[in-house]
C-alpha cells in the first residue's frame, strides 16, 4: 500500500506539472511510475501522460512509441481514440515540406486514412481530413515542381508525365489548374 500510495502521489504531482506546462519535469515522475509499476492502471495512465509530455515537447518519435504502448495496454476507448489520433498528428509533424523526400508524408497519409477508417464518427474526423488535405497538397506541389524542373531542362516528355500525374491524381488541388 505504501508503494502504491507513493506512485499515486507521483502521478498526481506529474499531472500538476503537466498542467503547469512543465513537461520535462513531469516526464521524470511519469518515467519513475512506469519503471516501478509498468502493467498497473497507474502505469498505463502514466504512459498516456508520458506520451502527452513528449508530444508537447515536440519529441514526436518518442511520443509515438509511448502512445502505441498506451494503446496496447489501455481499456479506455476514448483515450485510445485520442492516442491513435495523436500518433497520426505526430507522423504528420514528422513529415517534410514538398521539396524533400516524401516517404514520411506518405506514411502520415496512410496512418491518417487508417484512423478515419477505424473511427468514422470520431470528433477528430474533420481535423484528420484537413491534415490529409495538406499532405495531398504537398505531394501535388512536389510532382508539379518536378514537372516544372523538367520544363526548364527542356525535357518535355518527362514534364508532361509529371503534369499529367498532377491532373489525374491531384485534380482537387490548385496545382491541377496550373
């Protein structure tokens, strides 16, 4: 009982630090709880707040890992939905601008689409669709700019291939009109 009371006290202290935007200090409390009470309800709740702290600190890779572990052990369906949505947002935040490699963007797109399929009535549906739209716009811009590059290099056949790809795959973006 004394150990459990200690962990509950640590959890409450960590939550207070989290509310006060002292995420790094809150992480210390959550990490200690997870080390000492991994499979318990307290440990699962600490894992959620650990993930939230990493998210707020913009440490998205660590946040993804913590959210995924939380999803594996939690029974709280509302929080599981939130955690999966936050995983998607982490992948979105790890994605890059149009002029860089698009593999992270493609992965974020896939994760968001899976979230929408898994939770079609989610309160986060509109935001998820907005993130997908931004990713599609980045991808369309990437293909469009590649086509423009081929135009400058006077490689017209290659430029046409890329421009046709924009028109066929990203017809609903502004780059299709250009």
